[in-house]
C-alpha cells in the first residue's frame, strides 16, 4: 500500500507517554467505579466504589495540574490549537480515502503530532470535557460544604447528571480513540509509538508552517 | 501521585473520633451507693400496704414525691400542649392499640401508672415500680399478710411473719432503675410483650450485644438510665411533640447535656475521618443505618383491626393463637398480626411526633395518622429516621368526624359488654366529649421511632442497601437526588445510545477497511 520509505522518529517524550497511560488507567478506574456508583452493576460494592472513585478523581486532578504545567511550559499547547485547515480533508480521508488506500492528508511528523481532527478532539477533551468532569466531580464530592460555601443554590441532581453525561462522552471518546489507533500503517503502529515514543513516519513529508508547534522548538529539535 | 489519604487501601490505626469520645464518656466506673437500705429503721417496720412503704421512703427522700408528681411519668400529660386539647395518656391522646386511657378512668391502662393501685393519679406513688430490685406479687402478699394476721392460729401468725419478712426484704431492695424496672411498662405497653415499639420488648431485659450493642451484657451492659439521664426524677426523652433534645451537642461541647442522643457521646463525626460516612450525619440519623431491623428476638405487633372484634363462638368470646404463639384473633380485640425481624420504614424526623387527639377532626377517606413524625427534607433539624409503623382499624364518629374513645376494661367496658356504642359513650363521658352514636371503622397508623436495638457495627446497613434501585430502603423518600438510587432515564438512554452508535460506527468502519483492502489485493 505504501511505497514511501518509512523512517522512525521520536515523537512522544517520556512524560507525555507516562501521562497518557496514567490518564488511561485513571479514566478506566473512574469509569468502572463511577458506573457502579450510578447503580449499573455491583462489582466491588457501593462504598468501595465511592472511595476509589473519589481517591482516583483527586489523583487525576493533581496529575492534570502537572499536565497543564507541562503543556504550557514546553509550548506543546500549540499542538492543540484548533484549525480548519485540512480539517475536511482529514474527515474526507477517514470517511472515504482510507477505504481506497489513499495516503493520510496530514501524516504525523516530528513537531506536528496531531492532525486537525485530533487537535479539535483533544482540545475539546482537555479544555472542556475533562475540566467539566473535574469541576462537577469536585462539586459532587464536596456536596456537604455547599451551604457553607454559599453554593446552596446548586442542585446535586444537575451536578450528577452533567457528570454522568460527561462520563458517556468520555466512554464514547475511548471507543473511537482506541479504534483510531488501528488506522496507522499497521494495526498496532500507533499504540507501539505511544509505548516506545518512536513512531514510524514517511520520509520526506514536509511540515507546513501552520502545523509547526513553534519555529524555535522545531529548529531545535531538528538540528 | 498519592497525595490523598485513602484508608481503605492503607489501613490506618486511627479510630473514629466519635468512638473514642463515646468510650471516654462511659469510662468512669459505675456509680455505687453509699446507703444499705436494709439498715434503715424506716424500712424495718411491718408494712400492711404499699402506700405505707412509700411513706417510709419519703420519710428520708422528702422531695421525691414533689419531684415525681411534676413529671410525665406521673401526670401522663404533655406539659407543652394546649390545655383545651392536652396530649398525653391522661389527656385526649389516642393510639391504635387500646385507643384511649379515658382520662385514667380505664383501670387496665392504669396498671402502668406508677401508683400503688389502678386508681391512677389518686393513688399513692409506688416507688418500688421503678426502684424495687426484688419483684413480688404485692397484692397477694398484703392480702395474705392481712389474712394471717387476723388469725389466732399461731401457725398462721408465723406465716404472717414470713410474709412480712418477704415484704420487708423487697421494700429494702431498692436501687437505681434497671432495664427490668423500666421494661415492666415500656417493654409490654399496649397490653402485652412487644405489642407497641418493636425496638423495646422483654428481650432487652437481658440482651446480648448482637441484640443491642449498648445494653448487651457482653457489650457495654447499659441500663436504660445510662442514656435516659435523670434530673430530679425527670427522665430525659421525647415527650410527644417535644424532642428529646433540641440541640445536637456532644458532651464535649456541653458536659451537662443529657446523654439522650447518639451524638451526645458519639459526636456528629462518629466515623473515621475519611470516607463519606460522616457527611451523612446532617441528613441521616445514626439509627437509620445502625438499627437495621427491629423485633429481632421477639415479634412485634404490626396490625390491630378492631372492626373484627366481637365475634363469638357458641355465644362465647374466643381467641385464635397464630405463629409465634401470639393471638391473631381475639373476640375482645379483633384481628392482630405479628412480625419478627421487621425492617423499619424511613421518614424525615425532626424529633417531634405529632399525635392526634380525640378532639381533632379527621378525614376518614384517608389513612388517619394518629402519631406521625414531624419534619421534611427542607427542615434543617430533620433527618431520615427509622420507624416502626403500627397500623390498624378502629372506630370513629361518622357525624362528628372524630376518633372515639371506647372504655375497654371493667364490667361496663367493651371487653365485657361487646357493645361499641355503650362503651364509646361511657369513654366519651369520662373525657367530656360528644358522641353522635354513629360509628364506622377507619384505618389508622401510629409510629414509634426505632432507636433501641442498636446493632454492632458489623451489622449496620451497607451503603448499597439505600444507594440502589429499585430495592432501596429509602425508595419512598423523594425530592432529592441520591447516587445509585436515582437517575434521569433520558440521560441514561441518550448516553448509551451515543456509546452504542460509536461502537456500531467503528465496527462498520473496520468492516469497510477489511473489505476494501481485500478487494485491492485481488486487483
């Protein structure tokens, strides 16, 4: 299918990979325990599910603070800036092109990890969905303090339902996200890259200016 | 990443603050007495009647009678209710057991009044009912004594001496009230063992800790008065609409508070500091989880249908004994039902119980709540509390729309005459109440807070017994969102729809990739 020569490049730093898999584990635990708290099944018992959910939730909150620090201090945030450039080309690719063996319109390259669709998805996730889960989660957890904090107008029902809706969106994301890892040049290529940090990419594909995380960073990493 | 303490993972040795506090509150040695009553001259005289014994008591305890006569235990009247519709057994209060004490004119009810005979408040105080540690059949003893004393037969005179020795020994055996003393009325109210409360019955005279963790002989071995602390004969506890304690303070905050609330000793943070349990104490009473069931050893009566009373076999009243050896039918009382290991009903409760009186106008088209807890979710002082609900059917005046108060005991009471109209008329007269002469039966309910029979902590309710659907113990309490019990169907359906759609989407996408790649290879 691919006639181009593949080269391997170091795409994901150690912290980035650690954060990815830690977050995966935390979200997995939160989903398992959260859905039990919602009364879907009885696995470890309500009390244990609540305790683990609260503990993991707060752990995630703290870990997320480190991620935010990392994303801003390293300039990685630029990888999450949304763009409509080639967005429709990517959508078209996943809808049609992929079946015809076409090449990805925005392949991964050093300094440009995310295609426009990924940028949009990860930004909504990291800047919207996850913060919503964290905020509603913290409110849920601190229900007893609402009165003293002057938040008596809040409704546990509303908070709980937003939190639950968020969980469904995250679950949906995971399903699609895990599936999308199989769309690399081989089924496990992307997963392997997220474990080792090294991604196989096609040689000679130029990075367009708009994709560059930062000129400085790019020149540094390339040289 | 482990910044938050997580005791369910890392077992901490730290105890719950409330448990530590409670242990300290009961650490002191039991109170001992400095008086041996058998040494007192006043108690060494010959007693020919009960009142003579009480008189001897009061020759030293000079203030006791004054103190006692002001208490609910004597007056049977709620001091905090209006005089013209006063609550209390001696007032206009009603229940769905023996219905009314007819202003202490029903002698059967007066058996539990702490006087020497069934004359109610006209009688002399019977100190030994609460303080006597040796129970004898007083009536028989005094009768025998009188009979033998009057005899000239020296043998019978000797017998009289023997009886008197027995009387004196009982009179001298006095002390602080024990579970048995309190239980002689409170365990057998309503005319029999376990008729009324469900959390109070004779099984508590000598309970193990499995039955009651505080009173158990192998637990803390508390007497009733350990919590029902007493000042000047006034025993701490709820009085009809007046809560047992208006403040939720622990002894740490106020060392002279009565120990009547769980929180008095356990504080409002009774559990280990982590976890969600302590967060519940603002809305959920301790009893809700720690009294998971009642009537654990002896059955409790749950239903009493007076409308079935009065049937006769061969012209004679009869009884039918059912399971547990308890009557399920009595001509005198009607149909009754009994249950064991009863799961309480959960209701909002701010400490007051609203009781109906014989003067209150009722709506016979609905269940008539003769006693029902006060409070709702928005009441800051109200918490979810377990209750034993006793239901039944009993007569009411269809014209005046009031509950009626039949006289039951005695030669002219219903139990002898089986004549509703006559007995109701007599009962009404004692209370100066009108009676139209027309009656029917209406279903009623009467609640008892379940606060005794506190289970050991390993038997307390699991979270999942309330936080579940559809069998939540709190299924009847609405108007608030409870995790695990409640959901919005729309969110659940929409959520799963999105999840399933995305899953279906990737399956189709994957199939598409497999299919088209396959075709390409053939080319």
